[in-house]
C-alpha cells in the first residue's frame, strides 16, 4: 500500500502514520505525505532532545522511540523511516526495524509529482520523492529511498534499505544490493551491478560492477582510497 494509492485500498482516513525522524529527510517525507491523499493522521517521533511537543511542518512531534511502545494504543497503524543518513545507512535499517518491531506496517510513499510506472514494484516503506521516475519493470526494495529527481530506468532491481540520492540515475537493468548508497548525481551504466552496502560517491559515473562493501568515486568510477 502506498500513500498515493491508499484510497483504493482503505478508507481515506484509516491510515495513521508515524514518521520516524523529524530532521531533513523527515521533512521531505512529510512533504510527500502531506501532498498525497490517503493518510488520516500524521505524527513525528524524534530522538533529538527537546523536540517533544514541537512540530515539523505543522505535524506534532509526539516523543522519541519510547512512544513506539504505545503507538498501537494511540491508534497508529503505519510508519515511514524519516532518516536519510546517506553516510550511515545501517542507522536507517535500525530505525526501520524498530517500526516493524512495534507492530506498525511500513507505508510506501510516492510524492504526487513522482512518476512511478504501474509496471514497477514498490516495497513496503519505500519512498519515492518529487520529480523521481521509476520506469517499467523496476523493483524497489523495502525502505529504499528514491530521492528527489532520481531516475530508476526500466528493469532495475533496487535492494532493501538502498538510498538513491537526489538526481542520481540508474540506467536500464542495473542491480543495486541491499543497503547500498548511490550518491547525488551519480550515473550507473546499464546492466552494472552494485554490491550490498557499497557506496557510490556523488557525481561518479560507474561503468563496472562494484563489489559488496566497495566505495567508488570519479569518472569513470574507481575504488576510493581506504580511510587512514
Ligand atoms: C563518497 C563519500 C561517502 C565519501 O565521504 P567520506 O568518507 O567522508 O570521505 P571524505 O570526504 O573524507 O573524502 C575522502 C577522499 O575522497 C574524495 N571524495 C569525496 N567525495 C568524493 C566525490 N563525490 N567524488 C570524488 N572524490 C570524492 C575526497 O576528495 C578525499 O580525497 P583525498 O583522500 O584525496 O583527500 C561522500 O563524499 C559522498 O559522495 N557521499 C554522498 C553524498 C550524497 O549524495 N548525499 C545525499 C544526501 S540526500
């Protein structure tokens, strides 16, 4: 179910959704949720001290992760991971796991200004933001981010928890392993495979497969020096 197609699946106001994280990415997720019909009630959880009782774009911050224990009692049914953390993807996985452990359903979200083919698949909790395009035959994994203006061409397979940063472009048939990050503006040539938890630097042009855990940068992309 996604926020954009929720009215076909459930009464318009039946979904009550928590956004886990009220920072920068949380705001962009909220922008998509507020723009798309289908969510009756929204709340934000934020672990930053002093944020409880404040609001983000008019949506109340209800507390930190402690609120998850009573989310169901409070009537919340769904959640979206609102943490972007391009340099720390395991954090996004941990946030997602907390939402699932609390018994909430991950809600897939499409900004109404994104174009997602009806012949593409979106995993639970995947987020497709404004001006992004997901073309036919593509499959986007659970909790993946297709960030602003990113392009996922036909027949790509994007693993769970992947972050496709703004304006990156996966050409046809690219496969991206779980947990990988494709940096802003990067281009991945058709048919290339990106291994699990790999990082492609912003602006790179990837023309060869990248191994699991690999870090590549530049044009053409080459392995980055290991951090000293
Ligand atoms: C690749 C990346 C993860 C490296 O970050 P880092 O581990 O902190 O690395 P550093 O900034 O310390 O840079 C290490 C080296 O890589 C180089 N480098 C960093 N980013 C680079 C890039 N995008 N292209 C080419 N070289 C890059 C640095 O110049 C430095 O080179 P040096 O060792 O010769 O001095 C980061 O630069 C990046 O591109 N992240 C993606 C950002 C993004 O898209 N965010 C989206 C948020 S929504």
